[in-house]
C-alpha cells in the first residue's frame, strides 16, 4: 500500500478545482499522475502526461481507487525478436492470406 489509511487518498488540489469547473466529457489536461481517482471523476476525460505527450484517459467506475498514472504508460513496448521473429510473422501472414 502506497499511502496509509489515516492519511487518506491524495488528489492534487488544482485538479479538484478543474473537475468542479469542467463539464463531463471535456478533456482536463494534467501532469498529476499520482492523484487517486475518486468517484467525482467518473465520466470525465483526462489528458495525462506520460513524460513526452498526453494520453487520453476516460474514467470509468472500475478505475476508482487507482492512480491516473496507471492508465498512461511511460514506456513504449517494442517487440522482442529479430530475424527469426520476422520470418515467423511472414509465414503467419502467408498462411492467413491463403
């Protein structure tokens, strides 16, 4: 657990102000990846910064209790393999085409 229960959840105060001003559906730009998703955020669209660009996160009911940063990955996965992997993928494409 990242934060003790007696301290409570953390939501950036500026983010709370933005949530109250904006209508659900309008994007809210934020750099606060460590803010916890609360029930008031349901239905809102957040543009969460991942270090390079902003990733759109639509908050649903299942996300309550998680952090905004969990839904905006900071690293991009580049597939494993090399020459052998390309040959296998080429064979799979050929089989699907037939």
